[in-house]
C-alpha cells in the first residue's frame, strides 16, 4: 500500500483542527521549495502550528523533495500527538 504523505499530512491537520480550537491560520500547510534550477532539490514545509521541517535528503525531483518534507512533518506531527509525550515518562 502506497500512502500519499502530502494528503495524509493535510488530513491529519484538518482532523486536529476539527477536534481542537481552530488555529489562526486554519489548517493551511505551506510548502516552500528551495530556489534551485537543477537537482538536488530540497523543500521545506511549515505546519499550521508554526513548526517547519525540511526534506531529509537531497532529492532528484521537486515532487520528491516535497514528499520527503511532508513525510518528516507527518512523522513529527503524529509523534507529538502520542499520549506518551504527556505522561511524564520523559521527565525522569
């Protein structure tokens, strides 16, 4: 099964917004490709909460760089929602 990480990231933030107080910017996710005319390409994604993530590797296409950045942002978004983040386990 292939997951479209760009759609998954958008859906995650839309669900988050529907469960909580709406964010000022709504669930808008901004993608900012690095200004480059040839590979390798890098992309940055800014999430509605203000966090920013970049693609984790140089990519041969702009689309792959966008997917790479979305993948990192999605992993961090899901991790930050995990209940163990708030259980005090890490406050040892």
